[in-house]
C-alpha cells in the first residue's frame, strides 16, 4: 500500500523547483501542504457526484499525486458542502495527496452565470482546506471580439487582489490567464496576473484558461500560439497549467513549450462514451476486433467482452485504461526530458493528426522567424535555454534542423566561429580557400584525416569543413554531438553539398567569398612526419580555440594568445584528452559529446580574460551586446561563499546576478559580488530563471576555489 505523502516544509509551500530540463520542458517539483508533486503531470478531474475511479484507487494504484475537483459543484450541493466544511476536502474525497479545486468559471461559460461571488468561492475553498484553489476568472471565449476578450482580461484582473487576500496564507491560488485568441491580450493578461500585489502575494500557478473550445474544435495552432504568447510574460518559476487539456496526443508539444500541469475529465468522459485514448488519438470500442493499444485494464479481455459488461462496470474498465494511457504518455514525456529528446517526441506525435501537424509546422516556422515579442520571444527563450550539445544518437528526419538544440548550436557557431588567426606553417593572413569534405561518414578523424592533412600540406591557408546532413561545419566540431551522431542510413553522409552552389551553405560562417574545393573521396592518415605532426597540432589548437569561443563566449584572439603554449595528451584511440596551456592542465575535451570540461585552472584562465562581477539582476550589461562577452559569470551572496567555495552547488535564492548568456549544461564561473572567483561548474538554468527561482540548484559546481 502506498504511504501517505510527507507534507512539504511550510517555507516551501507553493514553491516550484526545477529538477531536470530539456529546453523549456522541465521536470519540476511543486511543493504543497500534501506533498511534493512531480511535473509535468495530469490532475485527473474528480466529479464529486460521480466518482468513476475512486480517488483512493488513483493514489494507491496509479501513482496520482494530485487531483482536481470543482469547488463550485461542492458549494452548490448542500450535503457535499456541509461535509467538506466539517471534515475537509481530503476526507470527503478520501484522497491523501494534493487537491486542486476549480472555481465555477467553466460552469459560468457553459450555463451563462454562477450564483457565487469571487470572494465567496475563494473563502469556501479556504474553508474546505484545498491545497490549490482557483479564483473566479472570466472565461474568454475564442469567438469573442477583441473588446469582449479584453474585458474578460480586465475583469479577471480586477478580482485579483480580493481573491489573493481571501486566500491569505492558508491556501495557494491559481491565477488564470484569459484573452481569447488574441496573442497580445494573452501576453497582457499574463503580465497583469503575475504581478506581485500590494501585500506581496502572488499566484502559485498560472493556468491558461478559455482554451477548451479550441481543443474541442482541434484549433491547435491557435492553442499553441496562446501558450507561447502567455509564456512570454509568465515568470519562469511559476508552473503553467493548461486548463481542460487531457488528450495525451497534445502532451509532448505542450510540454516541449513549457507546460507543467494538465487536467482533464477526458479519461472518464470518453470511457462513458465507449471510447479509448491512445497517444495518437481516440478510438471507438464498437467494431474493434482487437485492442490497438495494450494496458493492464484491458489485458485478458476482448473488445466484445468489454462491450458486453454492464454500463457502469464498462465505464470503469475503460476509464482505468484511459488513465493508464494518460499517465504512461506523461512518463514518456518526463523520460524524454531526462534524456534530451522531448522535441523529437513532439515531432513524432505531430504526425498523429493533420491539424496537430499543421500546428507543429507553424511552431517551427515561428522558430525560424523569431520576432522579439510575444510568441517569438518565448521561442527564443526555448532555444537559448536548450543545451546545444547532447550525447547519443540524433535520428534524421525532415524536421531535424528545427530541433531547438540544433538551431541553438548552429546559431552559436554562426555568431562566434571565426577564421583561424594563423595557419599551421606559421603564416598569418587571409584564408585562400575552403575545403569541404563530402561523402565521408564520421568519425572524420579516422576516416578522412589523411585527405585533410594532405590538402593542408599543399595549401596551408585552407578552412576545412565537414559536410553533414545539418550542413557543412568547421572540422573543429568533428566530434561534437549531434554532428557526428546523426542516425540514418549510410547514404545520409553523401552529396550533402551542392556542387554548383556551395556558397549558400557556407554563408552562415561568412565564407561565401572564398573559393571552394569539394573532396568527394577521403582517406585516413597513413604516415607520420614532423610536418604532419605540425598540421595535426594546429588542427587540435583550432578545435580548442573554436570550442572555447563558441561554448564559453571567449574571444578567439585572446584564445590564440593563451593556446600558443598548448600541449595535449592523446588517448589510446588517438583522441585529444588532456589539454594544457603553459604546462597547466586547463581542460579536457569530452569524448562522449565533444563538449569541453574545464579544470579549475582552465576556468581561472578564462575568467582572467573577462574578470569582474556581472551586472545585478535587472541591469543591462553593456558587454552582452558583444559576440564574445566572456565565460558566463554567476554572482552569489556572501553567505553562500563558504559553501560554494568548497564545492557545494549554487542554490537558487543565493544568486544576485548573472550574465544573460549563461546556458544550461555549459560552463560558467561563480563569483562574489566583488568579483572574486568562488567556483566553476555547469549552469542548470538561464539567467532569468536565476533571477526568479528560490529553490533548487542553479549551478552544478565542479570545483570550489576556497582553500580547505
Ligand atoms: N476550466 C476550463 N477552462 C477554464 C477557465 O478558463 N477558467 C477556469 N477557472 N476553469 C476552467
């Protein structure tokens, strides 16, 4: 039997903590009076008058940590209302986990009005002891004119301070975002609803309201535009809930865009209508010879056996199946966040329905355009918050180049990669040509090094690029995943470069005016000589300079200086492992993903090129306008220094400033407010997350600089 939840510490109630992330998709912990809830998750809707699956069964058998019910339905029913007031909502529903309640807004949309006032319904939710209540917002229908939708935003906002003060410290509150189908009104609503009120109170969660009619009519593109527009103004430490969304088909893309909570009665409603949920859509049981999907609930019974059950029993069996499928799709989303494949899952699921595909294509179109406000700014945040490097295979698909981590990586290379300052023969001066290695699969250092070296021996001032299905990339990134791990048939490495017009593909590197030589055959390195060793040492140095400038934002001129005295040790498989500058071990290229692991001395050297504290939150750092603002800095409070300086992680709440180019998963340094170096590590968060979160890890520290 599953034990009762441990209540979270009172100081943590309502806090949201980021545990793992893949871009905007995040596994979080939301802290409540009745335990911590792991997100993304679905709050199953319990109709207090008709409990298709008992809440206790959901807790015991389905791992449900929190559910949602309707406080207005309870308030209207005298028997339920008296019992809820007397014994509390947890006893009424027999559920030990967290209970969220809605307020009657949806009933007001369906029936035209409700008989309760905004103040009364929050008071009632407080009296029955819910964990998270909902204020009485005004449902903004998609068919509303702009003026009507704006009224729903303004009226909802007008009720905020009264609702927050009625909730007090006793319950957490949902602050729904309205605005119909108007992106700017959604952004306005999100901005108004996330303000801190005069008493310092805020909402704990921001549901996106008024979207049920869009989902019923499969207007998915508008749905996702609304999420993105609202998200542009919702503080990153507040979970986002999609009110009334419970179809598993919509989970992966919604999660990839940053949704944390779903709720739905779909599992029970579809069951009553003899329909089952699958991750690709809904299927009618009538007419099925076999199940198109398996579950514990359906196992061992045929569709006709289930159809012959009495109505009530049949609904329960189908509802259990639907709940299982819903839960399992969310597990899949969480696992995809852990292994960095949430966007790929969204891509796969986008093929489930033409309308969903259309919406997905619209999202990737917007990703290409990236306007600076609303939808565009949310997508820019998604890209910037995505670790550009990841280990493991990268399956090829038509949409591969629009995956946010790939867009991010290509954008960083385009922004920060520069031509070498000098060549292997000691000459400096302009590049003479570009060599593109086509028709050559990875690992290029094994398959094609002979061709590269021979070419460089003949023509030292050559820029070497490798041709990949993602476009040509500098040879320095030959071991960076995803370039070397694109997964597809052998042919995918062939003929990626257009022989007639190669300049187009190298425009992003600023190489379009150089002559291009395309090599269609490649050979491994077979001999060695002092000249060849020189070429190889130069290639290694270029790789270190290029990776540090692209991933640590350090200026390549400065890196050329410090790498003049570079030495490296090679592994048994002939890969560069330990890199020293002036005899001091500074970094190790990571063999599994091609990223860089700095040593303490390496971090110190990079910081010395750009030392001083970053700006405090809210102030603009003029350096950030530059392409190379230096290794990102995270500034912490003095009282955290004794811990972080000894190697403990930097916790949210102790960060007082950070450079805006801090990138999750990539190196950063931790400094005091006076600019003293305290530690180095890898960030888990963006700078705006550091400004808002108050719980969880901000930087995973590799080493502290305080002497023991
Ligand atoms: N349930 C579905 N949509 C809504 C909404 O817009 N507001 C509230 N409070 N509940 C909902």
